[in-house]
C-alpha cells in the first residue's frame, strides 16, 4: 500500500497550514516529516523564536519566523490567512509538544477552516499523552484539564468540580507549584488517591513516579530538584462516586446551623460557588426560614 500523499492531499497543496508537533525535551523526538515540513515552509508561526531556533540543529536552516502567542495571535491572524490564501505554506509550532494543547494557535486554526483553507496535522510529541502512557493508570477514558487556576481558592473549587469524575485526570503543573497543587489534591481527592508524576519528560533529569498523592507530596517536599522544570500530574479517577447532595438541601442545613459567614465559607469550600455566591444563597435561605417562622409554618 502506497502511503505517500497524492496530488490532492494537503501535504502537496499550496495554501496549507501545518500544525507541527515538536519535541518536549529530547530533539531526537522530532520526526523526519516534521523536520521536512518546517524546512519547506514559507513561514513558521512560533510561540518564541528562541525556543524554535534550537530545532535547526536537526532540520538545518529554518525559514522566516513570526511570533504567535497569547499577546499577538489576535492581531496576526488576518495577515497569516492572507498569506495562506495567496498560496503560502505555513507551519504552526509551540515552544514544545503539540500546538493548541494548553498553547496558542486556536484562533489561527479556526480562522483557516473558516476561510476554506487546508489544515494538516503533523503529529508527534505531547507531554500529556507521554505522561499518560507511562502512568500505569487507566487510559481508555481520560479528562485533560491542563493548567489549574493560580489562586488556591479557585484551584480547590475546580478540583472539587472534578472530584467525582471516574475518568483519569491530566494536569499541567509548573514544577515549582507541585507542593501547593498536591496539597490541594490531597484536601479534595484524599491522601490515598493514586497518581503519577511525570516531570521533565524525555529530558536528562526525567522523573516518573507512581504513588498515592500523599506519598508523592512527601517525595516532592524532600527533593528540591523535583520542584524545577515542568510537570504533568496524572490522577486516578474517583473509584466510587458518592451520592450527590442537592445544593438546596446543603444550603438549608448550613443556614440553619451556622452563622452566615461561617456557613458561606463552608458552602464555598464544598461546592463550585464563590464566597459571594455562597453568602447570597445562605442569606436567601435564612430569609425564607424567617418568613416561614413568622407565618408559623
């Protein structure tokens, strides 16, 4: 069977946007096809030119590059679509791994489709999939969460929203934040929830550890090297989801037993609600109770 592209495939058409996966650490992971596409492109849209230039050690001299990141993407899309419409071959890369996976590029890919132009993936490395493949946790169904909120309160609310999911959970975590994130996961998921830490994957100081959350937190706390670089946390799904408590019932119980501020704080911690939203619900419930008492109900 001949798997080479025919004359109608995007790989041979002008005006094609190639979404190219690049190494997440080890340059040997750049595929021969990715190297060829980058070398033959008329322009490469990059997250950071300094990071992409290192690929020249594998590909040889690279074409002109233009920066496409969260600050420039919206302004640059129209210009790049015009180039594609004129027949240019463009390559889109991120600093590492597969573009758009917690990286810029969505607006450009979306606009290319909407313009009726070709988009062609050049698959390869992805930190999330690499970590999942080595985690020893169920991989038939998984949920990719990406980066969690930076603030603890928002982070714990998001983890709470995920706590009953039975799918394996994937998180991107700057390694410096591992102690705080693991502490929050222990608080929400429980100390014995099984997880895998993949840090600096494919690099010289790679870490792949599989253990309970509490044990991972202890090991990270004892070794400051584990707080350097980038990490992926792969967390087992909830083994036995609890029967959900109706929000209205929880609000009513807290409002009846606790002062408003204390009740709102607990409600916020047990739900996806902000403290302000929780306080409003508690006050509404207390008002209803007072009305019922007034009418002798």
